[in-house]
C-alpha cells in the first residue's frame, strides 16, 4: 500500500509517501522556524496561515518526489491531535477533501504515536527494518512534549505514558533559556554548540526533579535558576561564562532525561530504549544515553534525525498500520489539542493518581 501522510500540527508543513513496511518513498518538510524566530516561539495564528499557503505545494512535491500521481495513492493518513487547533484543521480539512475527491480511505493519527513509531522508518530500498522488538521504552523529547512511554505494540492501546513533564518540555526549556541569554530561536542547536566549549561544573545549578524513581520531569525551575543567575551576575557576553552556563544547563537537562529513562527501563524490565523528538539531535544526550545504555546492558535506538523531528513519514506509517487492516475514518476525524494516549502526568498538577476526589 502507498500512503500519503500529512502533518500540520505545529510549525512544520509536511507530506510524505510511505508504504506499510515503513519504506519512505518521499518526505517533504517545510519549516516555519524563520517565521516564528522573531517571537522566540510558535505564534499559532501565523502557523495556521503559513500551513494554508504551503500545504498544497508540499503535498504536490511529496507525490512528485515519489514518482507518483495522486490517483496511485491507496490511502491518506493525517495528524488530527495533539497540536494547535487552527494548524491541525488545515491538514485535516485538506486531507478529507482529497480523500473524498479520490475516493480513497483516510485515517486520523495521533502525532505522538507517529513519533513513537518513527524508529521503524527506512529511507533506502533494500534495507531491512532495524527497529527494536516490542516492548520498548521511548523517551520523546521535543519542543512541545517530554515524556517516557512503554510501547508494547504498534497500536494506540499498546502505548502507555509512564511519566511526562509537569511544566515545560525539554526543548521549550532550551528555547526559553536561549531567549533569556539572547541566543535566538530555536535555542537547542545553539546551546548544544556553545555547551561543547563550556565547563558544566563551574556554575552550580540545581538538578531538576532528582528522584530516580519518578518518571516525571520538570524544567521550569531550572529555567528560573538560569534567570536568577542572569539577574544576579548579569547576562554573559559572548565569552567563556556563556559557554559554562550553557554547559551547566544542558548537563542538568541531559542528566535528568537519561537517569529517568534508564530508571523507567529498569523498573519495566525492558532493555530497549528509543529516543525521539527534536531534542534527540542533542550531542550530549546521544552520547550519555549511549554510555548509560551500555553500562545498563540495554540497547539504544536513535532514529535518523529527520525521523526524530516533525515529519509526515511517521504519520503515514502509523496510519498505514491501520489502513492495511481496512480502517477508514471517513467522516469521523476530530481535531484535539490533547493526545489520545493514556496520560499519567497532568501539567502543573503532578500525578493523576495522586489527586484527591473532587480536586
Ligand atoms: O521535534 P521538533 O523538531 O519540533 C517540535 O517541538 O515538535 O523539536 C524542536 C525542539 C526545539 O525546542 C529545539 O530547540 C530542540 O528541539 N532542539 C534541540 C537541538 N536541536 C533541536 N535541543 C537540544 N539540542 C539540540 N541539538
Ligand atoms: Zn513532534
């Protein structure tokens, strides 16, 4: 089956053609980073308008890159949640119109499910699937999400959140700290580069949510520590102090992510860890995760960067797994800002199970 995937949940307009084995035939991403850069974060209304401008040419490019015509597509898979409502609607409405006009089945896909299955994508004909066996533990770290999952299989009920961030996502923390330090947007790549030349121990910053036994994260306190440091000591110029501060911040974030991921894998008795999301591009995170997995006798799977960041190939593949079994959500796709995956952490409120009745 050849599936057209469409993804417009945040600030990337994406379309891709993938078959049900995960082989990517085309993968087109139009990023809005430059559009949102002056604001230091994604502006929802600007995102929707830009998706509207670009979604059609992006789909046309994906079809052309795959050497196909629209009529040769067997089904459509579109991200319907979680994300910015206006942005999601652009992709969903267009996908539904297209499916209707072509007389093809369409399915709505949860964006996080796409990320969790991205490790199975292949970009070259003839390569064999190199993804992990089920179950595996996934650390999903992006600008919008930071959570640990146990993935027992490729369907939604088989994916369970073990813990998520109570406040900022890890990528969001990188972006906010970069803004604070006048380093521009997105902050991850520039902090990553500066941290390489810094000493992570010279500036003391508290470790966020240090308990190894909790799979929950919190990064807003760490961001505040950096803000307090800047208030107290002044904003560093382009000097060693800036590099030390970036190194200290990044070390705390990476330490927390790696410790909690390994802790969760141990508790679940699952020796396979998968990284995903844009923050998986981070050099120190990759290195330390590899080191920690080797020490714990676990296998680490890090997808290609293009599979880690937002893309439509992962959406096409997640949808393909339902479309091959005859699924069709025609007339029944609703957008939502929330994921359909079972969540245990409530933003700002701690664990769901810990809430008192009536709270
Ligand atoms: O997955 P992604 O492309 O988009 C979504 O958030 O959905 O992730 C983007 C995030 C941004 O917050 C960016 O600062 C962060 O990933 N990022 C990094 C690095 N590259 C991108 N964070 C740390 N180190 C990096 N090298
Ligand atoms: Zn994403």
